[in-house]
C-alpha cells in the first residue's frame, strides 16, 4: 500500500523547519548508503545524529504518533530517527531498494525496515523533477506532495528519485518497523479499521461494530510481532 498522509506538520512547523534546514551543514548522502545504493545515490544529507535532525526528527515522530491515519496504516512498533536529504542541480537517486535491517545510531538496537516514509519540506512548485517513483505490484507511482505531507510505502519496493533540474527538493526520510511485517496483512487491517470507523459513525448502536472491532483486534493478536 502506498498512502499519502496529509498535514503531518502545520505550515508554521514547516516554515520553522525550513529555516533550520536551509542553513544546516549538509554532507554527502553516499556516506550512509549501502554498496548498491551508493552507486546510484547523488544528494546531500543530514544524519539522524545532527542537532537539526534530532530536533526536527523528534517533532516528526511526535506528530505521527498523534496522527490517526498514520497510526492506522503503519501500526508502528519502532521508528528509526528521521534523516533529511536535499537534491538540487540535477541530483537524483537511481533505482534501489532500502536495506532490510538498520542500526539505530548510538544504540546496539537494530530494526527491520517494513515501511519507508518521505515527508516533504518544499512545495512542489519550488522545484522541477524530484518525483519519488515507487514500483509496486500494480506498476510505478510518481509522488510529489505539498510541504508538510508525507508518503508511506512498503520498504520492499524498488524506488528512485528523478533528477531535480530547478530549485531544491528538501525532505525527511526514515523507516519504521511495523507490528505487522506483511504489507498485504497490514493493508487489510487498515481497510477493516477504516470500514469499522465509518460504520461506527453511521450506525453507532449496531452490534456488528463491537463484533468487527473484536475481529480486528484478534487479527492483530494473531499477526503482531513485537
Ligand atoms: Ni530509498
């Protein structure tokens, strides 16, 4: 499932973040890439341990844990601290797949990357190119969202970022381990959650609301890994 999550951050939060990001000391993105990705990666990056990344990353994770749409779709267990990237002057990131296991910086703790997240900090009209193209079972989907919005997609997918030929594309990117490893199971739980919520609004006293909520929770009991 590829899902856009609107308004993760407010316009004021995005503006504050841009002030910090536009003056930060960026480093070469190849430094954190694996062997295959390093060959096709050309961008600038702020590591998760950079003070600006720490401040904004904490804000992003807090905002997401209070976002009902995100929580329903991701069913998160562990977050990797958000990193940030910047593409300009023709920079791009060729087709790659994200590494399956990543170490949380400064800890011995490793997480499995089930879901990838990209949160946009530049408006689409600030730059040309810079589409995130994600390939899933139904073909390729091109994503370029307003500032403050985020796309959530399976970390199992091949993806690339097209060359930025004007302006600068500034994003945060990070991964999370979900309670539900399998994308298809997670998608079915999300659909069921949304359907139950609609039913609970339209027919709040119907006994099926309780029964279906029970089935939803029992499926999570069957499938959750923690
Ligand atoms: Ni990637």
